[in-house]
């Protein structure tokens, strides 16, 4: 509605308001003719009618007394725009959490389940018969319709996705009341390195406060779940030793995103130490694949090449090439599931530690960094189109020049073995992209992700 619409009422509205002014003015004059006792009697009757209405209404005191104030607040609370709670909702949560694989099945709360990694991981768990309940706030950091499409995919395979925020303590406590989760796969986060310069608060809310909120709920649960959560390769920051190993320095982050993940690793240490929570942090290295994130270079390069737009490729200050250890989504999912399967039980109960608990950190990468120019060349081959390249010096925006994972620890402890190279993985991505975004018109322009340039590692 424009300013004009508000400021100048239409003729019928003007007519209506004038008419109602006369009507009310007339009634006001009539009230003046009432005596004071008459007014008092009328007020008494009005109050009595209101009181009777209150007694018979569904929100009357008798209804409130049946449920505790906490339950009342919980069931009425809304997260993002959607309400949660109620018998139907509880039924969905319980049924989705049910383990169908005996005797070794697990029941997992997956946060960030409408996200890229969360959707794939939830699906994989569900496929092998584990109980899975998803949680996501469907924020609009990138096109939420992609998150809704992933939700539809999960719903088809029987995974219920709760719409809510990880900072909603009441929602978390309700979920832990309803289900005895054996594990939490915590993937919800504000991702992206460069966006931290636009919206720093969202990193603090989701990656720091949100992680604490999840750990608080887990440590207070009567039966504490084991936690597996996504840290990031970005914690290596300005580290120059390659390949990056878990024993290397991680105290020189280059972005607020990296700092928030590093903070998460320290917070994990505290909850392990005080409350006996079993916690595994996974440092993912540039994950890509079908249903991926539109803010990542391989994704928006594909979109822009198809649209005939030029793509911006960064190079290092000394002309050095930018390289990433691109890791295919199925390999990452394999690492997540192996982490869940090898996680020991938390040792605390209801907030009290009973003994030392497991605390682990693993690199999940591919061990073969690929220059971004090579990524573009592979995309050109798969898309059968030439990219219009624009090469510029990398600005200081939080990105690092290269990432390279040493995965020997994950190999040894988790049996982690990445099997997909970039050539094969991008072929699968492009196939998905063309199917998902191909509009009937044949143009790929009408569904877009967040735009950007060059390589993005988180
Ligand atoms: N994809 C990568 O290359 C990569 C690399 C390193 C680390 N990671 C980490 O892995 C995890 C998953 O990443 P992804 O690529 O799937 O990202 P994603 O953005 O696709 O998924 C994250 C999901 O979390 C949800 N979310 C964010 N804040 C939330 C909140 N406060 N409450 C509830 N839901 C919230 C978002 O709506 C989103 O659906 C993240 O923790 C990310 O930081 C990813």
C-alpha cells in the first residue's frame, strides 16, 4: 500500500466515516440525558454479563487449572512464524523419533535439518531405520523455498521437521520431554564467511548462543544424549602448515564465522568438562553436492554461467591461486553417521557429571585441494558452456587462500574414507541443478540463490 493509499481515503470510505460521526454524536447526546443512578445500574448489568461470558468461555479459569502455566506457555509459543505444540504435533514428533532398526538403532535430534547437510544426514539416518526429528527455523539467509523443498523431501521419507529456533529453550525442553534422544546432530548455524560483515549478530545468536542453548537442553535431560556438531575448517584461519591437522593452531581465525566456530569448540570443552556430555566436533571442508547452498561458489558459478553472466574469480595478493579441499556431501554424511555410531554415552544425568566423557574433534575433508580455476573448468565441461571470467585480487573479507585436510585421525577413529572426486561430484550436482531449476521456458533465471563471487569455504 502506498503513502497515497493511506493518506487520501477513497470516496466511499469518507462517506462512511462522516455517516458514523453523525451516528455516534447523536448517541453521545442521548447518553447525556441519562441520570447517574441509571448509568450505575447499566454498568452493573454490563459487568455481570462480561463475568458470565468469562466463566463459560474456553479460556476460563477451569481450563487453565487443568494445565500448568508452563505447558500453557509452551503450547502457545510460536517460533519463527509457526506455532508448535498440541496433540497432533506431539504425535508427529514421537512417530518420527521412533527407532525402526533393532537392536542398534538410535534416535537423533537433527538441528538445521532443512539445511544442505542436515537434509542429507537426516535422510541417511532415516533410510537405515534410525529415529530422526528435524529442527530448523527456515531463516532467509538464502532462498527459504529451497529449504521448504528439502523439507518436502524429508517428509516423503517420514522425517518430521519442527519449525523453531535453537534458542527457544521451552521448545527444546518440550522435545526432550517427549523423546529420549540418544544423540543430537547439531548442524544449525549461521553459515557463510562474508555475510559476517553484513550481519555479525546472526553468528553470535545461532553459532554461540544457539550452541549453548542446545548443550543446556542436552545436559539437563534425564538421559543425556551424545552430541555431534559441525565446527568448520575455517577454524584453521591463518594457519600455514599443510595439510591442516587437528593438532595445529586454531587461535588465529580470519572471520567472525571462524571465530564463532572456534568459540563453539571451547564451549564444547566446558560442557564436556562440567556436565559429562559426550561431544564430537566435525571440521567440514567446503561441502558441495545436490541440494547445496546457493551462497557457495560452485553453486552461483553454475547459475551465472548458465545465465551468460560473468563470474568473478579471486586470486591471492601475490597472484597465487585460491584452492579448496572440496568434499562431496555423501562423504560428509558418512563421516557424520560414523561419528554418531562411535560416540560414547554421555556420563551425566539431569545436569550432574558421573565421570569423564568423550571429547573429540575431526577433520572431514577430501585431502586434495583443487584450484578454483579448475572448479570452473570442470563446471564448463559439465554445463557445455564457456564461463566469462573476471579475475580480481581477493579482498580481505574473511576468506582464506587455501584449505587442505589431513584426515588420518578420522580414518583411524571413524573409518572415514571419502570416495568422490570433484569431477564426479560436480557431475551429480549439475544434474540435480538442471532438474531442480529447469523452468518450462528453458531459462534458468527465474529461481535464484544469493549472489556472490569466487570461492567460499564454509
Ligand atoms: N557446507 C559447508 O561447506 C560447511 C563447511 C564447514 C562447516 N559447515 C557447517 O555445517 C553446518 C551445516 O551447514 P550447511 O551447509 O548445511 O548450511 P545451511 O545453511 O544449509 O544449513 C543450516 C540450517 O540451519 C538453520 N538455522 C540457522 N540458524 C538457526 C537457528 N537459530 N535455529 C534453528 N535453525 C537455524 C538454517 O535455516 C539452515 O537450514 C553448519 O553448522 C555450517 O556452519 C558447513
